[in-house]
C-alpha cells in the first residue's frame, strides 16, 4: 500500500503535541489566576464556562485531523 503524500501521515503525529501544549497552557493559566489576587474577583463573576470553553479547540483539532 502506498500513500500519495506520506509526509501528511507524519504531520498527524503533531496532533498529540498540540493537545499537550494546549493542556500545558491551560494549567499555566489556572495557576496564574489562583496564585494572583484575582481569585476573589473571578469567583464573583458568575458561572464558569466549564467544558464549553474547550469546544473551539476541539473543533480546530478535528478539522486539522480531517484535512491531514
């Protein structure tokens, strides 16, 4: 079996790297907010977005996987 563009298969290996970078940035963001003085200000701002905050990134990664 041969592929027309075998290089694209190697690019699919970058998707887990993108997920790891995103998770790292989210963890860094969470620690920055809780360590600063903004914790009380953020707690009074209302309901958090929860899972919905990650939906655009999930769609981006799915679209990238489909294109590759």
